[in-house]
């Protein structure tokens, strides 16, 4: 038996052989010491064989179908929905019963936030995983996950699960054993002396500076500090140990075999530590992700990997794999800079930053796509914009954070600031979409227009638009009395309300309610986007300079997408759009613009086409 074929080689196809080669070459780069490399290769091949044998004929059939249509997730083919299981359906069975709701909205990609066995008590919303192969008992069991996966598949919806790669709960078996002195378990984590930890802190950022200051926690049983970038109960895994990589790949493929079709690789940027750096985006981190990709390509090639790397746009393309690594890392990545850029523009009523971001959008390798979103379960992290703004815009960044975070008199927004490590720092912002845009009652035209503006923007950017649960009903923030807040993990719980079943009924029973208007809008945007906005990626969008600072206007192939980020009406001459004398029609609301002077309403958003009465 040799390491490569495990004694019985089921990986014979050209694609599998390529994946094997890729695995070997990445492992050789990461584990430069011969013994570690050989161990890594042997363990990973063993995992791949076992999981390949376990994979059901039904899932292998799906792999084969995907192989025939390898760009099934590119362009505008998918619309995503992201939610916590308990908030949406109470448990996995409850989610299954809501599949019709997702279908009605037009969703064909469902991201369920962590549902694996989590740490008891506080668990960072399930991101402190105690066992990757068990379902959190309060949310269901394997059978429920499989039947949900099956029902989703039958309805053409892909199931996405988080895979928390960077850390485990301090109650995970590895952590418990490590605490009890087991050396092989201790080798799964990073242990530091007080002096070492202090030195490392000098170049590290703080993710939760108020609720979890510092990156190391003292563990009395070991007399050392363990690395914990996020909460103290989330211990970072040490990937320089090949056993860690093999175990996590095993967990990933075990979940893939239960029907998970997309993995959201949580905190993907943090996987490798290098003293003196901020320990993000290190080359080894990419090689590790390429190993995960090779494992997927070998065993479950229909499965997608999505990088949750909340880093500036310039640092994102490597997560897709560049140059000779094209197509060898993640298939998907979040576009968090554009998300923050949109909020920045709304606060400042100026789109200069967004225009620059779109103009400078890097080309994407084929076989990759962005997730375009406006809200998610996390805060709006403004820091991601820092490298993209100039010094003059720094004050605007602080303004945006204060404006949405409830710290500015006269602001329409009803959000809360997230933690920061100094009063001077720019705080993240929490809140549901309807509260952040200040859509207060059904007929509030400004509020509704801002709602529509932010949503129509993400549907027009040429990636996968993602709706965060509750925004399709314009749900407000979660209750936030002192009693509620005492139960929160942190202020991100402000935008983690439970799905409102009453509002769901309003969609059919009260067509003028806010819930009904929000739902109709999103459904409508998706329908038009699917048939009309077909640019295959964001870098294909072409900014049109109108000379008006509050307007964002771009060509989306033959359509013109136009957004007014200001509270003022504007007059725009069609010559700026190269459409003098032409009638333009807005695809969203069916409005016509006959005159050369177009009146653009406050916060208006239009998807325009040239209207030719003869072939209408
Ligand atoms: C990701 C998640 C976030 C979590 C963190 C630590 O950023 O989106 O909710 O707190 O990882 O797991």
C-alpha cells in the first residue's frame, strides 16, 4: 500500500488525478518537513477513500450532473437566502416546512447558519462548534438534515452550511482532552507563554474588543495561553499540524455526504499564523484552502466552497485561485466592500467611493462568483473600506458609522454601534435593513425608496444576490429591552429576530402592509434580474459618469442601472446616458422617460432600457 492510492485506488479519472496532484503539491508547500508531508498525504488519502465510498449514489449523480454544467452557480442563476435555523423554522423540520416560502420568493440557494452541535450556553450563534458531525440536538438530527437536503434538492435549492474552519468550541473533544494534558490533542492548538502572547498581540487586530479583548486566553490546567482570535471559548486550530487538516477535511466531507452542497468557509482568512503579521491572508492560508478544494474535487466534485473572507476587494481574488491556481480554491466569495460601500454612499449621499469600487473591480477567474448582499447576520464592518478610501473620506467613514449606529440626531436610521477598541475607532453597525434605511410605515415613500435602492443595487451587480432572513418582510430589529440585551451574545443580536409568521400572512392578506410591499419588491426584482440582468460578473459593469455626485449609474450590458443616493430630486439630461431623443423605460416600475430632461426622484432606483414602441 502506498500513501497515494491507499491500496485500492478509486481515483482514476483525469479530473481526480489532477485533484490528487494538486493535493500533493499544496501539501508539499505547506508541510516542508518530509515526515509531516507524508503524514498529511496519507491521512488525507485515507479520508478521501472512506468518504468517497460513503457517498450515496444520489449525491454522486448530482456530482455528475454538475460536472456537465460546471458554471451552474455563475452569472445570475442563483438567488441566496441566509438564516439561522431556530429563528426561521425553530428546527430543521420547521425549515423543511418553509421550503414553499423560499420557492415563492425565488430562492434557490439556502444558507443555514451553524446548526451543528454547539457549545452549551454562549456559542457565538453556533460558531463555537462542539462536534462537526452531530446536529445541535435542539435543532434536529441527521435524518432531519438529510430529509431537508432531499426536499431542497428536489425543489432545485442548494443547501449551504457553515464550516467553521478556524476554531472549535472550548468544549470540543480536542479542547477537553488538551486541557486534560493529552499531548496529541494539545497539538491541535497554539500554546503561548505570557511574553509570547504579548509580542504577538502587537501586530494582531481585535475582533471583539469589548466582549472578547485580546487574542489569547490563559488556561490554568496547562499553565499556558491558547490562541483564540474570536471569543475566549473559540480556540484557533493549528493547521501546521497535518492531523488538523485531515480531521477538518474529514468533517467537511462527512457533511457533504449528508447533502450539504455549499460550504461557507467561516473566517477563512485566519487559518495560518505568522508572527509579526496580522495573521490574515497568509500564503499558507490559500494553500490550505486549495487542499480543501482538492478534497472536494476528488470526493464530492458537485460541492462548492465559499470564502467568508471579510477583507478589502484587492485581497479577495486570491481566494478564487489566481494564475496557475485558477479554479483551484473557492468558487464563491462575499463582496463585503461593496456592501459597506453602499451604506457609506447612502449616509454621505455621495457615490464617489462606489463608482471607484466598481471601476476598479478585479476581473474574476471563470468558474467563480460573488455573493452580493446588503445585510447579513454580522455587523456592517466599516474597516474593510479603510484601504479603499482616501484620507479626506475618513471623516465620512466615521460619519456613516455614527449615522447608522444611532449616534446622530436627525438620522432616519435606527441601528446600534458594534464594539470598537478605542473611542476613536470606527464602530461597526448593527440593525435590520428596514430599520437602517428608516422605512417606518407602509406609505413612507423615502423609507421605501431607500429600501428599494439598497436591494435593487445588490440585484444589479452581476453576482448572487443574498437576502437575509426577515428582510423579505421588512422585519424590524429584534426587541432590545435591557432584559433582551442581557441574553444577547453581543449587539449583533439586534438584527437576529425570529421570523414573523404574522407578517408572512400579511403578504397575502394585507397587500398594502410593509411586509407585503417588501416581499413583492424582492420577488419582482429577482424575476426581472433573472431575465434581463445577465452580465456574468461585476467587473463587466461599466460606470457612466453623469457629473452628479449622488448618482451611481452603470451599464449592465444593454441596460442602464441608475441609483440616486441622495434625498434630493435631480434633473439628468439623457445626453449623459448617450440616449438623447430616446424613450427609456424603467424595468422595475414600468415608468417611461420620454423627455430628454429626466426627473430623478430622491433615493430613486431605475433599471432602464431603450424603449422602442414598434417592438414593445
Ligand atoms: C464569522 C461569522 C461571525 C462569527 C465569527 C467567528 O465572521 O460570520 O458571526 O462571530 O466568524 O466564528
